């Protein structure tokens, strides 16, 4: 699933860039950006639990697709934020939201047969933004590009952390 891996690697890269810029952000905070980058794809839970099954259990019409819109992503983000301590909620909200936005921006760049993206603003607007026609979700070059960027940022972060820890240790 090259698409999900690309979203995770881009989330890692963005989170690492933020952690390089802001000292108070640690590796756990980078993980929050990655969680946000993956969360719109929760609509793929349909592969395990079908819409029809949930509709039958609830006795109401049901679909997982709204999870892959900005409103659905905002709801998932809000639920995730409730899982952390109140004093951490603002930071967690911001970091997960950064990941969610990166996911939707990448999805708007996909090549689609109709030339239009999905209704990202649904249920507020039914408008479909023109697709960016940059890549297909099955393209492997996106994983290679995002993976290379993530590996480079990992090496930079590691080198910086190593240099910082060596300067803190007293010499005998």
C-alpha cells in the first residue's frame, strides 16, 4: 500500500522538520504528526468491517467514507485529543492537525480519471477541487522520494542529537 506509506513518511518528515526547529518537540511528537497523516485513511476500515454490516447492526444507513473528509478528520482528531492529558491537548491537536492537512494536500495532488478530487469539504460543500494530476496512488516513486527525504532528515536529527549529547558529557 504505497499510498499509506507515503503519507506516513511525509508525516515523519514534517514532524522531524518541526522537531529540528522547535527544541521542545520530541520523537513522540513526531509520531503524533504521523498519526494525523494516517488518520484520514481510517475509512479503509471498511476492508475489515463493511458498511453493510455496520448498517445492519445499527439499523441505520452507514458509511465509512466521511472519515476521509476534513470534517471526518476533524472528528477523529478531536477524539484523539481527548485521549491525552488536558495540559497536552493544544500541542497534540496542532501536531495531529498538521498531519491531517498533509494527508489531504497529498490526496488533492492525485491523478484521477475525472480530473476532480474527492469532496474534501463534505458535508459543508459538495464541491470537488480539481485534482493536481501529480501522481497515482500506485506510483512507487512517491515512496522513494518521501523515503529518501525521511532518511535524510533521520540522519540529520541523529547527528544533531549525537553532537548535543557529546557536548553535554563532561570530560575526565
